């Protein structure tokens, strides 16, 4: 276990190896919990988002008719010179 220095402003800098250990990268966030007996717990902050937040993420602003699966396969076959079955 190492020792950290507290600055005059009450700040502490965590070493890179500690941040990597909990999975925090530059710009990341941590959560701190006060535990009994004067101890604290530091964890990487995790997103509280829902899976539905990503719906529509890949939606394009392309105008016009969408291609069917068969049309996509035809385009792919022509591009790669695939002759098919």
C-alpha cells in the first residue's frame, strides 16, 4: 500500500497504476463512498444508462429507398466479383 499526499487545498492525486486497477482512464470519473471506521471506498463510476438509449444510434439521414437484403447481396457480389452459386 502506498501513501498519498494531501495538498493545502485538500486534494489527493491517485497514481496511474491505481486508476488503471479500477479501470479509470483520463477524463473518467470515480465515485467515493464513506464507510464505517473512517475508511473510504473509491470505484470507477459506471454509466447508469439504459439499453434503449442506443436505439437509433446508427440511424442515417440518408434519403431514398432502403435496399432489401437481396439487393445488398447483389451489390456485395458485384463489388467483390463473387459469382455466387
